[in-house]
C-alpha cells in the first residue's frame, strides 16, 4: 500500500512540476521564424500559379538589401541583449530578467520586427509581390498568437515593471 502511495505522490509531484514549468513561459510552441518562412513559401507557391511581380528596379533591390542588413543588425543586437540578461531566446522558456536595453529601448519586439524586415527585404530583392502580401497574415499571426501570449506572460511575471515598460516603448517601432 505505501509503495503505491509513493508512486502516486511522485506522479503528482511530477505533474505539478510540469504544470509549474508550463505556467512560467509565454506558452508559444510554434517558432515565430517558421511563421514567416511558411508565408514566404506560400508566396513562392502562389507566384508559380499567379505571378505578382514587382517592377525591376535598382532602387527596390537596394532598399531590400538595406532591409536585410538592418534586420541582421537588429537580430545581432537583440541576441547580445538576451545574452547579457541571461535570458533564453525561444518564447517557450522562462525568462530571468525584463529587457529594456539595446534594441528593446526602441521596440518591445526587435526579433519580430527583424523578421518582418527580412521578409520585406526578400520580397523586394526577389521581385515577388506575394512575399509582401503574405507579410500581412504573418504579422497578424505573430501579433495575436505570439506577442499576445508573451505580453500576458510578461505582465504576470513582472507586473507593474512590465506595464511601465509597455507604456514607454512601442510594440513594433
């Protein structure tokens, strides 16, 4: 009888630990970069059936290249801030500290901004207008699936400190 009681208690403790771990993150299980990758792949597929070409222009290609470089700069800067704060990058792990330095001084979501800039840059360089069109649903999914969950988690985790940060810094830019 006591052996089964021990087994039951251990099982209960494991379940409680799993629930505690689940509660201590944003509960985002689909990597945000995949959202944009799916959007780009869908755009490539749509272009095969119904091309939506952008005008070929050195200006658009140059703008696209600039957006790619800006995106990479933002990502590098954000990753440095994650490392300084000893925070994980994936949104399905608990964070240790509220970040408000580096690119987080200008946007609460520098990595998602960088993904949007990257997708826009790829669309401009490739001349595939569908990549720009599919950016809108990708941004909607990121906003309502990822960012909404992250904001709720950060409010639970940091309370007034996060609400003050939210009032001070814009979501995108």
